[in-house]
């Protein structure tokens, strides 16, 4: 079964949705999977996905949630970028040291800074998406707890 979370064609139009539901996802017998709904003007919030299970124990209801930002294509592209920059760095180092070309050694500085921005930027954005989803879920769960406790009759 193909999930709405994994289909970029169907989720592209959720920006225009008029409902106030902040999350989209699937709920099954095994648990749930959700992410923040796309909102116009934000390009990061919808990347992180929360997967969880709901268990009932002697203390009450327990929700176990795992937030995943580095998934699928993001991990693969990050690996390719790291390999590319390592090859560029080692190649420039080899040319600069063995052939004694100063330009190759100067290019090492550019490769290091460029690699730091091109690899560090996506890592920062993915971790920011995970933090935002964590804060939104925590806020939503606290609201549910407050609403549930205020509706219970006093003993």
C-alpha cells in the first residue's frame, strides 16, 4: 500500500488545503506515521517523519514516537556528496604534494569550505525539521492531555 507520505505528486497540492489539521499521515493497527503538512512559504517542515506506536499499559496510554529526518534519498545524496568531496580533496592533495602545484594546494581551501557548506547546510536543515516536528508533536500532545484532564469529572 503506497502511503500519502511517500507520494510527492499527491502531497504537492496540500499547500492549498483549507483545513486546520497540522499533520498528514497514516494510522494502522501497528502504529502511525505522520509529518507536518506543507505550508506555503516553508520548505523544511515537511521533511521529517514521525513514526510511532500506541500501547496501553497499567499506567494508561503510552505513545512511543521516533522522528526520522535522514531518510531515503536524503541519506543517499549525503553519502554521494561526502564521497565526492573526499575524492576532490584527495585528488587536489595528491596533485599539490606530488606535482608541487601551488594552485592545487590553494584549491584545498575552497574544497573544504565549499564541502562544509554543501554538506553542513542540508544536515542543519534536516535537524531543524526534526526539531520543529518534535516541538509541534509535544505541543499537540500536551494540548490533548490538558483537554482530556479538564473534561474528566472531579472525584
